[in-house]
C-alpha cells in the first residue's frame, strides 16, 4: 500500500466547537480510513498553515481521494492537501530510473 500525508485546516467554527468540547480526531478518522481499505499511521495537531497532519497507508489514489472528499464535505475544513509519499527505497528506484531516462535540459 502507498503512503499519503493529509494536511487540513479547520474553519474558525470547527476550532471553536473543539475548544468547547475537545475530542480525539484520530479516533474519528481512523475508522473512515479503515473502511476505505487503509490504515492510519499517525495523526498530529500542529500550527501554521494547517491545523492537523495525518499519515496513512491507502490501497490506491482513488481511496486516498475518497478520504479527502469525505472529510471535505463536512464543511468544517477550510483547506485539505493530500501528498503521496515515497519510501526511501522507492525514491532510490525513481532516481536510478530518472538517471537513465535520457532527458535533455533546455539549451543543452
């Protein structure tokens, strides 16, 4: 299965609701990811452009997109960003493949 990083920013209303009644959002999204055939690897609250970041394994891009669509439709997020991740081994294979691809830079 492939790894994905999902970053999300809550709306002000969602933050206000969680401040009044804190809840473990990992417990809420873990079963959704599992229903889509994946596994939640980790979930963190953070600050900056995004409020939370999660790492999950999903069977394919369609399942990862389905998760993003599912959480987006709540109206409680102002932004969601999904980034496919590669293991170091996958990156090494990609770099070796790139080295033999025969790309010529402009003007070279």
